[in-house]
C-alpha cells in the first residue's frame, strides 16, 4: 500500500487554515461569478496531491523534485498535513516561495489534533482543496523524476477514465525485489487480469495520475484510518465504475521502502478478505465451476473462505506434488455437511479450466509459467492469478 500519513480517524480540532475564497464559495454553494471559481479551475492543469505526516526527513528531496518537473503546463501543489508533530509544516512553508517563483501555486492546510486521521482522510482533503483538471498523487517520502508530470499528463489526456501509473525505482535497492519486478514488467492486459493478486493495485498508489472528473466519478478515499487499505478500496471501486488502468512504461518515481510506511499497518487478513470478495464479485459468481490450482495451504485456505454454495463450484484441486495427488482428494473436515465434502486432487494436466491459480508468482523458477503455457491457456479467460 501507499506510504504517507497514518493513524486512526477520530474527532479533533478542525483544520487550522481557513479555505480560500474559491473553496468557501464552493462549500457555501454560492453562484460563481464569471471568471471566478470555474475559470480559476481551468487555469490549473495538474494538481499534485500530497498528504503529509511527520515527513520532514523526506520533504527536501520530494519538493526539489517537484520544482524540477519539465511540464510546461500550470501546476499546483496541494498539501494536507495530518497532525504532524515534527517540523514538516515549517519546511513546507519555507519551500512555498521557491515553488511559487517557479509558477507552481501552493495550497497548504492541515489540523493539529492529538491523532492523525489517516491516509485516506488526508488525501481527500488535499484533493478537495485543489483545483487542477488532473490529479497527480505524490507521497511525501517519494521522489519524482523530472518527466513524471509531463508524461503521465499526456497519458491521462488520452485515457481520461483511467488510473495511470508508471515504472518505479525501489530504494533501498532490492528491498522488495519480486514486488518491484512485478510493478515494472506486467503487461497492459495483466494490469486488468492480475487485480486479484496479493500485490494489490496493479498500478501502485504512489504513481497514480488521473483526471479530476474520474476521481469524482469514483468517489473519495475511505477514511477509516489506520489499518484500512484505502488505495485498494479506491482501485476496486474504479474498476467497478468501468475505469481503465494504464502505465507509462518508464521509471518516473523513486518509491521508498521504510518501516514507518502506512502500508505496514494493514493486516494481511484484511487484504485477503477484500481480495476474496472482489474475486467472487468479478469472476467466480460468473463461472459454473472451476479448479483451484494448488492443493496446498493457500489453495485450501481459498476453498475454506468460500460459501457452501460457492464451494460446490470447486470441481477439483490440481497440483504438481505427487504426494498430494496420490492422496486422491482433500477432505474438508470443518464442514458441517455429512458426509464431509471430498474434493479430487488431480495433476494439472488432468484438470480442466477455468483455474484460480493460488501459486505465488515468480517463485517457481518459471515452472508455473511453463506449465500454464503448455496447456495453451489464456489469462483472464481460462485462469486468473490469485496469489
């Protein structure tokens, strides 16, 4: 998940900076005069949306990179400080003049409650107070390459109903090697077919760029606070609305890994449940029957998470492990049915599609991919990856 502010949503002091005139007019429902709110909105091409929580150690690099963008349009930096207790706010104010001298307007607000209200809340506030026609989401601990805004803006103009991502450079190098390789190498088709894997959104949140119109169409980020995967929820909702997913196949962001990132507050089981529910909604409810590829721990876990009616759609498990295959079947001991369900365990060559693949990507030395290719299966039709 994305890095940035984290914490529980809770009551507390209201934002300590009043909205600008254009925001007050919009909130009051006042009729905008000619050349007023709407005209002002059209004068900003891209708003960089940046939630901040105790990011002082990262901000100089992050803001310098925004200053160095080669985009020729009109940019705005919209920051919402989610109750930082370090000197993030002072640093932001010190950068204001330099950014404005470059022609980048700056909007900074926030609150000083005892607890941060969470990543989703801070992103929403930064988006609500901004006025660009396109939104470029930026975590305060990451660094843009100079071409980022320009190239993603060009892609977003062509795909206004899509979330646009980009390639990333992970630092420290090698910290999430498999994940980073997946981010940078999945194909355009796989941006849609691999949305059920444990990696999360196929374009990672710190690289998101989209039109304001599409952001408003999808709705705001979940504001549940700490432990809520607001990016995954938004991503799924975008897909439900018919949104596309695209990626600029160029490295445009240094994506920092560190232990204080908000992603670490999200429980694995929370992500698992959301993934299972989305798989049911988008795929399994449309299939009459299917095979779970993996008779081991992960395959059985998926089976046990299904409703009894959905479990009846599982015609078999398949595997390459001879020990599992020789047993002949998997008995669901926890079932209240009598007799207990027994699901056949087959060699993958003897099983029939469609498959849900519960084998981790990039962990078999290419064997899984070879086996799938040998069956001449089509991802997104004959099988979907779940792990």
